[in-house]
C-alpha cells in the first residue's frame, strides 16, 4: 500500500520550513520511526519519521525546497510482510552492545556518517545523553582512523639535505592563495539575526553593570557537592543559584518580568526563565517553565537536559517558545564583560561572565576573592534605571548571602 509522506503541522509561530536532507533515497528500505527527512524551521529541526516499515517510493520535494504544514513531499510503499525476529541463540557478535542497559542510538547526522564510512555503531563511543552517538563522536573516530592510516602508510623521511641559499622572487598572492566560501544562512541563523536586529531597532535597550563575590556560592557548592549529587543524581552547578536569585529579584521588581504589547503592559504572574544555550546550529534559548516551583536539583536537571538536546538537535518547538526573562552565560567561553541583547518581547536579560580572582576591599583590608561581572540589559520603555539597578543589586546580595533564598529575605 502506498503511503503519503507529509510535512508535520508546524506551530502557529512557524509559517514554513526548508528541507535539509533526505536520509533515504527511493528504493531504499526503511524501518518504522526511522528518520526519513530533516526539515529546518527558523527555530528547530523537525525529523519526519517513517510511519511503517517499507520502501521509500518517491521524493517529491528535494533538499532546499521550502515547504509548509501538511504539504506532500514523498511517498513510501508499506511492507507486506515482516522479517522473523532473530532467535536468542543468534551469534552474540551481532547483538548490539549496551552501556548501562541502554543500547547505543545514533542521531540522524551521526547515522549518515556511520553508513557512508562503513562503521559499526557499536564501535563508536557514545557521549550523548541516553547513550546517544553524536555526529562529533563519529567524526572523532574517523579522525583517529585517518591518523592511523597515514602513520602506517607514510615511510620514515630520509635525512634532510643541507639547506642551500636560493634567491626567490617575491610574487603577489594570487586569488588561489586567498580562498573564500559563500554559503547561505541557515534559517536559524537568519532568524537570530532578524530578532536581534528587531530588538535593537524597536526597544530602548540600556545596560547596567555590577559585580558579585562568588566566594559564598563556591564554598556552599564545595561543601555539599558530593551529597547533593548522591541525593539528586545531578551535579550542583552555578546556574541554579542564578535562576533562584533572578526569581527573587523578579518578585520584587515585576517590571522585569513583564512585556509590552502595543500600548499595554503585560505583567506575567509566572516565571518562565530562558537559558541561552550554544548548539552546533547556533544560539537557542530553551525555557525552564514555572522555575519558581522547582527545586535547585530540578533546575539543574532541566538545564542539563536542554543542553544535551541542544547539542543533539532534538529540542522541540515547545522547549524554546515563550519565556518571561532570559539568562545568558558568556563566562563559559571566557567573556569578562559584555552587553547582552534583549530577547523580544522580554524586558530584561541577565549576562553572567567569567569568575576571576581579583583584589577587593573587605573591612578595610585588601583580600583576593573570586569575582564575577554581571550585566543587566533592559527595555527602558518599561523599566526605569532605579528598578534595573536595584534588581541587579538584589541578585548580588542574594548570591553573596545564599541563605536569603531559603529565608525569603
């Protein structure tokens, strides 16, 4: 029976998408739920799975085509019979190896590299969450294989002859020595450019700065790191402290948790905190929803999950839609100070930076402390400078005395 393959229904905020690649070609067998085609929108990449076992019959829209929800893009032929399940006495070498009871699973991009290079997924160490084999894992194995082949194929070099002085004429560099490559923007990169430009043109962005002594937080993490991880199964990082500190600040200064809609101000009675995450496709901002109702362990687990899925390209549309305030951490890349740009229609974004030991004055003495610069960019149409400065000061005070978060003061 012939089955139509259609574009999945996009959310209301997405009008169309671009076909990135077909993972199967006409005539090739496919398994149920195996990814047939990747479709890129301006937010995420959708994978269209095979609804049944069968054979891909026809491709109606090629890679690069712009498609809309429900559009017919291909056909497949459903298999009439199924292969018998292999018996338990089959050769053990054919059974996939497992790590911690979870069979290795390759992402679509990783699977393509594995197939093209004749690898076995069991030979590739998995670094992704849930024992997933990522594209980077396959590239690492291929690089090691090429290095081994080159070292075996290249004979030892003979002793170099004594250098001779030769007069060489200096020539101007040719175009061949100055290569360039022109590639189209991905839809995600184009969307990022559009939103950032829109923010700068349509909001009155102002940034205020402060610094925070991270010694109390570092001591607290050092003291409870092991028992926290044993109890909750997740590491205690810095981000959960900042999320809770931001929520306390937003409670005191609700303008920073609000947005402008036309001539109205919308005050949000919930705290959906966006966490900017770097991915191979660009910057994405998954949302920790109702963050005020989560424990520190739950916040850390949610952020770790988002970071892993961002690297693997498996974030869903719901994961990155919405948000009332954003936190971005340029410090993980070594940034000492920056001015973050608003994520419209939000009115505030907090920028974290590198922790550096610096001399500071305490009680009339100069001491060395791990200091972090903080930057708060805000929409001056909605937030006055007084509220913005006091909001940032409240975050500083909360982090320098973490007991405030427990006592609610």
